[in-house]
C-alpha cells in the first residue's frame, strides 16, 4: 500500500498523518507537493513517491536530496531528471506515469514508444515503477477501458525489454471495486482517512498488504 498524504495529509498534517499510517503498517508513501515530501522526510519516513511530474531543476535537486522517487510524465521531465542526476553523479529513481484518461499529465497510450525510449536514452534514471490513475473509478466501463489501455502499454514496454518494476493503478475507490486490478500495489488516501485502525477494518491484513 502506498499511503497517499496529499493536500497536507487531507488537512491533518502530512507528517502526522503519515506517522499514524506507519503505526498501522503502511510503509510506502505518496505526495503531490514538495512541502509534503519535506514533512515526511523530516520524520524519517520513506520511500516517498512524488505523484506529480516536474522539470524544475531546483525542485528536483531537493527531491533527490530526500531520495524521493520522481514521476516521469513527459519527455521534458525525463530530460530534467537525467540532467540533475548526472550533475550530482547519481542515478535517480522514477516511476513512469501513463495517462489513460485522467487528462492531467503522463505519456498517452499511443506514446508507449516514447515511454519505452526513456529506458534507453537516460542513463541517470532508474525506472522502478509504472502507474496510471482512474478518473472515474465508479464507472465500471470507463475504468475497464482505462485498465485495458494501461495493460497494453505494460505489454509493449515488456516486449521492448523494459523492466516495469512496481505496477499500480488503483486509488481508494478502485481498490474496493476492482481487486483484479490491484497489480503490485495500490494507492490509498481517503480510504485510510480519519479512522484509527482502519487498515485492519478494511481487511488490508487479510489481503496481504500490511
């Protein structure tokens, strides 16, 4: 389980909310803002995945200082991450974002060749995961279409010899409705919000997540 603590931990404080999740067995975390990454790093929590692409080199420098896993949603993101990592003499971990219909950012399914090219083009990037996001998880038909598009991209990447790493696509609502789509990990935010011991109540232990 990636514990999502966006929106400053849904207003509870990113660090405090993440520490509560950690106490109940969540040991992977996802954020959407630099301040949230700082808060989690400040209380010693990792790994942290940034669920937002950026090509701001100052921001990338700070993210790499904290060993945050970056998101690559465009060629520009990959170029900037590789450039900053090369300057630091490092290899940056990153997850590829595939836009199967959310429309925010990410490689489109028809750009699968571009996503695959990231592996061969940028020696200072280690792709450790690939993910997408369902925009209407309550709509079964749309979600199944998005999932099928995502699987097609994964199949293409693997056919090109690309290691996809940790594959994930389910947010909280999708987690409940589509167990067949859990892949290697799920991203839970609202499903964990505001109830002590919710992980046990939700059956995450039974499902093998914590």
